[in-house]
C-alpha cells in the first residue's frame, strides 16, 4: 500500500484530441482536484444536439475525494459544463474574479446561483487541498484574468499553462508572470502540461494592441454606421472598440444576449471601462446620424441565432443592415464554422454593407501561443516530463516534436488520450490503464440520454425519411380488421406516389397472409417480416432505405 500512496495520477477527461470541453483530474491519495470544466459544440453529425460535455463517471465514483474544481479562465470550453457537472458533484469552485463573475451569471440562468460555493482567487495566491496545493500564475490570453497553475504534490510540481500567449503589451498592462515560470523551473518541475492550439504556427502571436491600431484606421475612414462582431468573452477587444468609439465621438450600442451579459459583468467588476454617456439603447439608435453610431454584436462565428446573423437575414426585430454600413468581423472562424461565416459575409455584401474580415485586415489576433512562445515556456520551466494538451491529435504530435527539438528525451514525452491514467513518481512517468471518458450529449433538458443509437436513427431519418405501416388485427383469429395504412414523412410525397404506396400495401398484405399460413402469431416476428420485405421492395423501386415502423393494434 505504501508504494501506491506515492503515486500522482493525472487523468484528462477532456481537451485532448479535440479543441474544447477541457477537464483534467489531479489525484494524490485521498485528494482529487479538477482543473476546468468546459463544453464543446456539436459536430455536424450530432443532429439536434445542443452541447457536448465531458463524461464525469470517474469523478462521481470518487466523489468523496473531490476537493474542488479550479478554473483557469472564463471561456466556454473551460467553464461551460459547470451547470451540468455541479448538479452531480457538490464541490467548491475556485477562479479569478472575472471568471467567477461569468460563472455566476451562467449559474443564474440555470437557477443554481445559491447552490454553489464560489471562491475568488488572484494571481500569486496559493490554495491547499489536502496533499495538493495550487498556485495561480498570471498569464495573457484573449480574455482577462486568465491564469496558469503550479500544482504542488508530495511527488513533485506540475505546471499547467492552460490557454496562453506571451503578450508584452497587453491592454490591461498586466504582463504574464514569466519570472514565476522561471523560478519554478529553477526549483524543479516534474511535468509540464502546455497549450498546443497554435503549435503549427511559426514565430510569435501578435499583441492584442495591433487590433486597436487597425480599429483606429478603420474608424478614421468610416462614413456610416460601424458594426463590430466579436467573441463576447474577448473583453480586451471590447475595450478597444470602446476606446475607438470614444475617440471618434460616436455612440455605442451593444447587441446580442451574451455580449450584453459579458459587458454588464465585466463593467460591474471593473474589467471594462466605459464612459456612462457612451452607451445607447438599440431603440435610441435612430436618434443619431449613422456616422455617430457603433454597434457591438455577437455573431463572429456565423451562429444562426446570433444578432449579426439575424441582421444579415433581415430577421432582427430592431436592427437591419443598410447600404453604407461597415461591418467588421473581429475573429477567426473556428474550424468547422467557415461555411457559416462565409454565408453571413455574402449576405452582408448583398445588402450593400462593406465587410472587413481577417483575410483583408488585421481585425483579429489569436489568444494562443505560437512556436517561439511555446519554446520560451519550455525553456523557462525545464520539466522532467511533458504532456501536450489542448489540441487535436496533430497539434499534440507537433508539440511533442517541438519539445524534442529543444532537447527533451522522446521517452519523457507522453501523448495521452482521454481517460488515460498518467502515473507519476518523483523520477518516473507512465500511462497505466484508463478510466471511463468521452462525450456526454446535451439535448434540451436531457443530459446523456441521447446516445449513438439515437444519433444513428436521427441521421437515418434525415437522409432517408420515415414510413409508418399501421395495421389493426383481431386478437382472436389474427385476421386483418383494418389497414394496412401507410404514412410517409421525408421519403416521398404520397399524392405523387400513389402507385408506389399501393404496391407497398400489397407487399404488407402478402407478408400477413404468409404469416397466417405459417401460423406465426408473435407480433414482433410479424413486424420484422413486414420491415424486411418492405425495405427490399422500396430499395428495389427507389434505391432509398427509409426507416420503417410497423404498428400493429389488436382489438
């Protein structure tokens, strides 16, 4: 037993082999600390699914050990699953002031604001949870108040960078604490878990201030309304829009539920500085000439229900795009969203707006470190072992190569998968088995009740449609009392395919006659025979395979 207690376990439950739903478990003895609790958005084949969250089966099994959830920053892929996870795990949550401000707002939406214990921390704070202590280290990212973590255990120190970039001229003037990374490196770091998102990009990530310069230039030239679409969480970007609006003597209108929410929270907590006379309500925009108006909105990813998408489609109740508007899309399209963004750009141009996006000007910079910044962190921290995190498999692989190029032995680099149990002693690291991990799908109020079989059925219905066969039979002698009637949805239009439907009914009647001759009276067998014969007939006639649902009513 003594040897077991000396092991530190690191178990990724999300954020590896994917961008999103970040969650990592740190376990030593009887203590578990969970870092981040994020969601991801559904892939195209996840029809009808709203969100994807991590599978926390392992945490529920070890609930008595879980001491806290630690948050590194306030992005959805790091905090979005909290309302769902905290219903199942009653544990305290630690994070910086802005991060918890956004969490509180999210919990209110779910009616959970009084059920959760939130603890505000700041950079340089150290919090102890049994045998594990967590130090918060200031970093730069595309949201304010982001932190990395130094997790100290009896086995050694693990540095978890979370999402970061090295920005020497941040908007809030709070530079990343590189000195602390260096001093940790001097003291000795057992392992580094490091952001891999931009590992394929050479050089350095541009400073956020470069976007401010671009805004200044664009605002100088604009003669009509300016509409800026950005991530709601990018508070430094919002601040730069505010600064440019003030400088050019315009009024600012904030549109989109999440944008309004974040602006309110960030202003209340002091992270956004907006003059009280600057903001105008959407109903007041008409009181000002176009050259005096700036609209800050959601929709930079082409989300169909976002404010910008509704404006572009003329479906917004209070704002419409008109010729002469200048629309700035201040974000990169997340992989998979390119079509949605391109569709909105095309719609905006059709309505007579001028659209500026990153391909034309520097209206966006990333919040993630490029190769030279990653090299800097590796060199400062000097870890014994390295685990690339936060990225698809290709990113993790490239980050492993980068670490190797800096002199780290290949045997000390571990590309893990979700659920892997990574075990550390003071001098060794190995992957030893795995725990349950993966995707839990959220559909409306249902959490995890939609699985692969339901998704497969939805895909089948979406591609081939549905045919329902209704028959009423006598319970006494199994004769047909009524039917068969056939109802079709998403397969063929019945009125235009009467001959096909009549022939399909004949097939069903033939099956029933055969079952009667063979004295088959089991409803399930009869249904199976109907399904098989009808499927073969329909495929032969139409080369389609609709979902067939036989319904037998007995009287």
